[in-house]
C-alpha cells in the first residue's frame, strides 16, 4: 500500500498548525508546547511518511544537530562550521 504523499505533506502540517492555534497562550508552557507540536509534526511528516531514508537524511540530521549544538554553545560561526562539516561528510 502506498501513502498519498502529497496529501500527507499538505494536510499534516495544517493539523499541526491547528493544534498550535488551539494550544495558544502567552505563558512559557504554551510556547514550549507549540515548539514541541511543530517539531513532532515536522518529524512525522518527513521522516515517517516522506520516505526520507538513507544517507541523505543522515547527512541532514548530522548537520542540523551539529549546527544546533554549536549555536547553543554560542560558538562564533556556528552555521558556517555546520555547513562546512556537513559538506565534508
């Protein structure tokens, strides 16, 4: 059975946006919940249903995590370092 990829990629983010809209608020908990909803909606859309498997997705995840870690540690040039390290991989 094949998944209707276009429908999933179109409507699952819309469901995530609806959930964020429902859980809206001005406090820290609402902001944190919105970030988690956005993260999980994106992961489910592309990793599970988007057939993104294999070497390209590994390279992307590696570069993204490296860049995030460097940015959290406030390393100057974090984005450039992440791009160069991912390219060399």
